[in-house]
C-alpha cells in the first residue's frame, strides 16, 4: 500500500520561498540559509544556530547527526528538505555489519548508536521536517532520539524499518504529519522495541499515521503530559499503546501522569496480545501518584475474539498504581469491554464518562448514556472509510457541554493520510463529523482544490522496503512473552525491563557519560488541554 503525500508543498514554498521559516516561526530575514548535499558530512547541519535554516537536498545520506545547539521560541533552528516531494533519506542499511554506531559522525560517546539523529541536552527550539529515517538499527536504537532535550518539532518525516522509530525525552517533543511503520528489532536483541518509545517529559502527536509495528506497540509512552490528537493508529504487533512510569523529566515527586487521546482512528488488527488495546501500568521503583487517561471523540475498531474470550479498550493495572479513565463521545466497535481493572476491589481507580456508542453486549460499567448497536453506520468500512453514513446511529449523540471537544478531524484514511480539516461541529460520536467539508491541510499549508485525490507515484515506499509477507510483520520471535491465548498477561511481561532504556554507559540523561540516570528538570505541569490542542511551542 502506498500512502498519498500530495500536499501542495511546492505551492506553499512558491508563496513563501526562503521565508518559510519566518512564516512558521518568525525567523529574522538576516538568518543564515545553509545548504547540504549528499557529498557533505554532518557538520553543516550541526552548526546551525538560532534563526538559521538548513535545506537538505534529495539523496541518500549515511552518517549520524548530533544536534546540540539551541534556537529560541522566536528564532528556532529549522532543518528541512529542500524538496518536500523528494525527501532526503537517512538509510543506514540496517544489517549487523552496518549498525548505527559504525557510521561516521561527530558524536562518539558510548550511546552514539542510539539514534541516526540525536538531539542532545542543549538542543532546544529545533524543527526538523521532510526527512526519511530508514534502516537505522542498533541496540535500543532509533531513527531519531531526544536526550532530555529542549523543545523539538518533527514534521512530515517517515520512520520505517528502524529498531525503534522515535525515542527519547524532551521538555516538549512534538510530532506532526509523520508516518511510523514496520519499526521493531530484527536481529538486535534486548528490550521490546516500538514505533514510538518516549521515556518522559511532554509529548504531543497530531495528524500522523503509526501502523504495522514490526514488534511492540504503536506508541509506548512514559511522558508526564501526553496528547495524541487526530491521528490514525493501525495494526500493532503487540497491542496499540500504553502509558507507563515516567523515567526522565518527570517534574519531581509526587507527580501524576496524564494522557489524552482525541479525534483518533484506532484499528486493533490482529496483534499478538489481543486482550487489550490500551494499558495503564507502573513498572518502575518510583511510581507516580496516579495515571490518568482521557478518551474523547475517537473511532475505535476492535477485532472480535473467539467464543469465551474478551478484550478491553483500556486495561487499568490498578494493582500497580492508581488509575483514572474518562471515556466520552467515542465510537467503540467490536470491543468486549470499555475497561478492565486488575484489582477491582481496590479503592484506587475510577471510570467516568458518557455518550459513547458501543457494540451490543459490550461492558460499559461506569459510563452513562451509552448507545448500543450492531452497526455504527460507517460509509465504507471494507475500504477503510470510517466516516459516518447519512443514517449512522452515532450522529447527533455527542454531549457538547464540556471544553474537551475537537476543533479538527483527521483526513482522510490510509490511502490519503496525514492531513486534517477543520471540524464543522462536534455533535457526532467518534473522530469524524458528518458533513465536514472544506479546505484540507497538510504539513505545508492548505491544499488546492482537487489536490486531495489519490495520485500514483507516492515516494514513501522504497522498492523492496518491506520484505515481510502480508501479515508477517506481526510475528517476530520473542516479540511478546505472553503465553499464546493468554489474555491475562499485561505490560511487564512484554514491556521493557527497568533500566533497559539507559545508554551503554548507564546514562540516558546526560550525554557526557556521568551516569546520573536521575530525574532532572521539570516537565511543564498543569498544562491545559486547550493549550496542547492549540499547538505551538509553549
């Protein structure tokens, strides 16, 4: 399958020209424009200062990049594809003779193999757009890794066939219009790997497409503040995703963790662990005071299980930590129960919410005003079109008395992916409002009329990029230690062993190798959902 990328990039560049950085972030006209070709090394990219723009020519690049300079909110460092329709590719081959750590680069500490690109602890206010990260493999490695960095924004990037797609910790790591697919270890060994693995801090992901992980989850998050809005998540290897104990930039003790999913499409597929889609679980020595999960206006498609077996949308491991879940205005199809508690008799959990649609027979204990039915009324589910049909029973059922309402919606499906439209209203359940029309937006601005059609010639699938037979990318030996058919196993069995996400020198937080490994800094606390939804650096 090819993912549509026609996004009016050149139209936007034609209008903005070399002022693209200024349009996005207000960079001064006097800022330097730096140019990089495949004949250059990493030094030009790494030398960029506040307000500079680095333009990278099309081609294949085979060296490591270490970013450790800081921009400012007004004058960030902008690193982007010179031609967004022909993106530069960091392809590090991905076999045992070509580990990430063996490629040239200026950063040569013990953790140099942890990412093809790394943002060090001094990096801040950096935007990276239009880069393909492919075949970046090494122990606990990734296409891109943040090392307790300042704010970093990734836009219009593709992560495929890496050990992990994206990893690390940032004061605020933002991902927009990015695709993650087929990431997961093959020969590397070690802890479970994922499309996305965040160790702490604050994480926001919007208008993106994470699917078909080769091992592990589509998102494995330890962030203190998390917002996943207007994304498409599909077909994980293990299960969809989880929130687990923060490791770094946790904000001091006591702390609580919050994750909000709004306006997403979630397809369970046929994972190795089919008993759960989302999980809250504490697995470290220093637990948070509580974990909170909010689900608003998501369209969730489960996979029916065999007779006598069920599955939960949210597995609340309250035997390890206090867990609190709110579920409102969602469309939940073919999922056996909304939540499951590991220790229901323990007084440390709550389930609240209302106005959801659920399949007949689903357990929605704790939720009010549920509408049950057999058919949610999708326009074309066989074709992957989960917008609502005219006669959908999910229309007009949303409660609109709260501030947690979506202003946008994902556009459109897996063939034309990673765009959004303004949502005309929030009266309907799920990720899509019936009747929404109008301008479609991509990573470089609005599309011209007619640009939102399927066009052959997508550049995101490299020839031979995936040699797995259909469906084989979910069957990785040792990918999940749950016993076959055992739906009582939970994270901890297939999650990371404590300490496995540290560097070879024992230091995740400080690239100088002092081995601190401690929780440092302060992630923004008390950040409102409204501020997160508005985006921007803040």
